[in-house]
């Protein structure tokens, strides 16, 4: 039986699309059961809906308290009988209300070689630091931002003439390969798949 994975997005959702594409492979051990977003205009939500995937928009603007938004999202995720959650460009700082119920089952992809460059503007920071390599990391979500156990990483070179945008594009290509494989491996090794 394929494991049921929910995906959280805030924007384009190119990583979500890569996960959906990989889930259609004959040897995939998961299906994308639902896609949820905190933004109604997230491009990825319209795309997921067109694919026939269950979608949910819960606008964070409707909630004064961060915890109240997280509780609402958690209620939805619980209703979907999920085995795991993949955060994919979900641009929210999550509280324990959302993280604790899924700890050990919630993954994130971050566009840096963690533990370097937690948070935002990772590519700009790598360039400014003079790094000669950059990359992306799939990790488990814990209560500390971008801090959980690392599951997989991919590396790319930083070119002398790179801008944050050119570097981001190079890293993103690797993200789309790394995340589906890391999720598949995670579900096998954690005996969730
Ligand atoms: C990716 O670079 C991801 O690592 C970061 O935000 C970006 C989201 O891109 N967290 P997309 O929405 O998956 O296209």
C-alpha cells in the first residue's frame, strides 16, 4: 500500500510538482494525498487541483495568533489520514501546535547545505561568503527552524559570476531530484513505506 503524503506549499510549488511526478513512477512507495497552502493564490494550488489532488487553502491572514492558524492546518492534515508531510516552499514559521503532532514524520527541503544558512536569502549569503559550493538539504522538521536531522543533501558549484537567481536555479534542479528520492528512502527506512 502506498503511503499517504501531504504537501505544504506557499508559492509556485515546483518541488511539490516533482514529488507528484515521482509518485506516479511504478516503483513509488507514496502518493500525494493532499496539498495545502496558506495562500489562495499559490500557483501550485491551482495546479494540484487540476491534477485531481485534494487541496486546502487556509489563509494565515484570517488568524491573529500563529497557533490558531497552525491548529486549523493540523486539524485538516489529521483528517487526511497521512503517513508523512512534506513541506515544500512552505514559508511559515511553524509553532509546536503544528510540529509536535507530526514530529518524526514531517520533512522539509531547504536551499542550503545545512547547517549553513538557516532561514532566508540562502543563495545571496553563500555568494557573499565566497563559498565555492552550495546546495540543498532535506531534513526532518523539529521545533528549531531548519535544524532537524539531515536526511539527504545535494551539492552544486558556485560560479564566479553567479547571482542569487542563477545559483537558485542551479540548486532548484537538484531539489527536484533530491526531495522525491529522500522521501522515498525515508518512508522505507522509517518503515513507513
Ligand atoms: C525552494 O527553493 C525550497 O527549497 C525553498 O523555497 C523554494 C520553493 O520553491 N524552501 P517551490 O515553491 O518548490 O518552487
